[in-house]
C-alpha cells in the first residue's frame, strides 16, 4: 500500500489533539489527449484509520471521477458535445464560473468545458507535484453534525490540493450511499477546491450542485419522480 506519513492535526469536532497517520495511495490517470502532458498517476495521502474496505471505496470513487473526466475529453476530442456538457447545460444556471475565471460564461455547456479543463489542471498539478499534497482526512461525526465529504473553498487549481475530509461511516459498503453517489459527493468537494461556490444548502440550478448531481445520475436526465434531496443530501 505504500509508505506511512505522519502529520499533526487538531480535528474540528474533537477537543483532543490527534496524531494522524497517512498512507500514500496511487491512482493511475487515464491517458487521453490533452494540450499538456498528463502524469501517469495521482498521489493521495489517506488517513490510516480508514479500513481496507473503505480505502477500496475511496479508490473506486476517484476512479469513477477520472472515468467521467476521460469520457468527457474523448467525446470533445471527437468533435462532439460530451454527455457531461449536455447534462450540465440542461440544469445549471447560476454561479457558472469559478472565482478565478474573469469572464461571464454564457451557458452550462461552456461552464462544464471550463470546469473539466480546470480539473485537468488539478490532475496535472497533483501528479507532477506542483500542488500541495492531497490529504484524504478521516473525521467522525459528533452529535448534531452531518456531512459526507467536505472540501474547503480554494481558488487556484494550479497550486491548491485536492484535500478533502470524509465521514468514514458513509464509506461502509451496503450501509450508505452507492459508489456513484459518493463519487458525485467527492466531485462536489473537489469543485470547492477548484474554485466553485454556491449558497449554503442550495444546490438546485447552481453549477456546483447540478454538475455533481449529473455525476451521481451518470449524466442522465432528471426523473421528476425522484426528489432532489435523493442526491443533494450527500453534498457537503
């Protein structure tokens, strides 16, 4: 599984200082045509308190996101509109631009293309060591707290890491959300790291919410019989 890295950290929800240990986990980057070279792998520092089964789910979640990213680029490289672009274009209306993008974005399709280009930059920055280390932190819920995966707001995809904090209970197989739902939750946390914002608790029609829910639905259209909360409950 790799080397163990130790890092002192005081967790938000516990009064005692915890000495967290991290293990390096590598994930292969799908090779697809991009303007600049891609790394062979991404590097994550995963808290050793996650069980082997939970680490497997984390790998699956990241791999799922990389699969959607690859599919988008391949479809665009073939001269078409990607399924991700079509889905986001149909539903996203507000906060289409990340904080670092200076121009107005006309529609969801253009916003989806810009976002995936930003994700490409973050994949390159991670794999080539240009960004800070990406930690996957472990944090159990305290009374009254509720979250799945949290990514703190950041604004520079060329330098900021893909660090997130994960509620380990959500990773228990067959007890929590599906791997696809979790991949959408992780994607949402990464959107915060990439520079996207939305009002607290509001996801409908906002890019950061709709793009994540597109991932959760496999880029399929919404089913009117399925409430938004089926998906949004796993965001933030």
